[in-house]
């Protein structure tokens, strides 16, 4: 998995609630986060990880290249609990639509 310098710069300027040292949690998010593929972006996997009662959930988005040989982190930041629940409810609604 890769993280471009451009994406890191964007993340640190756009998401003030994430620090460079927070990237050490990426593996935890991958290992135990709730996972789904965005319907409108089939090459993007999204993970939401609740890392404790005191801290805000983490959201990680990873994009697979067209060739399929590389993965890039496209977004990594903390969400409000409300936003995380909303995102997971959306995922559940999309799963329900797939079954019908």
C-alpha cells in the first residue's frame, strides 16, 4: 500500500484532526474496521474503525489502480460518531439493495 506525498499533504491540511503519527493506526483500521466498497467508486474500499470509547472513529479509503497492481491511501481521517454511523447505515442500505 502506498501513500503519495501529495495525498499526505492534502490530508494534513484538510483534516486537522489527524496527525502524521496517526498513520501508525492504518494497520489496525485494516485489520478490524468495518469494510465496504463504495457503489459509485468500485475501485475504492472504505474502512471505519472505532478505536475506543474516548476517541473519534477513523475512516480510511484505499483505491486500487486500474491495472490492479497497486493500492493507494486516498483518505485517512477521524469522523464524528454521527458521521461514522451515517456512513455505515448507508453501507447497510446498499447491501440491502443488492439482495433485492
